[in-house]
C-alpha cells in the first residue's frame, strides 16, 4: 500500500518538477523541450573540463628596484646601468627619485633595443601632459613621473623575446645621462 501511495505521489509531483526545471532553464534553439535530455544530464563541476591556461594571478613576480640619483644635470644617473629579467616575467619595479630640487623630475621608460634616444626625443615632444612618453611600438613599458623624493611602482610583463632592451628617463635633457640596458633572458 505504501508503495502504491509513493508511486501516486511521484506521478503527481513529476509534472510539477518538470515544469519547474523547464522554467529555470534557457529555451532550446528550436523551441522544443526534450524531457529525456533533462533527465540524462548528469554534468557536475567535477566532470567539467579543466582549464589549462596559466593563472597569472599566481604567477611569481620578479621585483626590481631602481633609483634616480643626483641633484643637477651634471650629477644625474640611474643607480644601475643594467637590469635583468626572465623573458615573459611579470615585473614589479620600484623607482625611487632621490632628487631634492624640482628640476629633478624623472621616469623610467623601457624601449625596443637601440631605440632609447628616439623614444626620449619623441617623449620631449609629447610633453608633461603625456608624461614625456610617446605612444608608439618602441615603448615596452613606462613608469609614471616621479617628483623629487617620490617613489613610484609599476608592473609590466617583460618581453618574451630574449635580448638587450633599453631603459631611459625621457624627461627633457635627461636621456643622455640616464639610460641603461634591460637584459631579457
């Protein structure tokens, strides 16, 4: 008797369950709802395909630091003339401007190999409103302007092609004394 009552209840509740499932699912492209497709759908999170793409949020960050030294055009220079990173690495650069007087405004612009002078001269034409950084393919990455005594941070992805890239301060008249090489291995 109990089994008969359960079957009756099942047959009564089944249409309601199907109606509920149908109203919660997106309509089929042809407008037909196949009850057999719904009953055999057994997809779960465990059966979903794994995404093989690398999760960059867990990528190790390569940290670098660079200082702008000097308080006159005769003294200005970067603390290092060479920086080294792994190809394709996520890089975090801390840039410290140790200058004191207002003319000692600096930035760091990473460029294509052998193009630091061309980028610096183009940056001069861009001016302060553009951070002295031209918008062209020769620029790999650039920091914001660092005022005297200011520290700025930037993150960028290193080039994937190994080689010797350049870095330069593109503030007017600084490029000839403030430049170096970014070695990508």
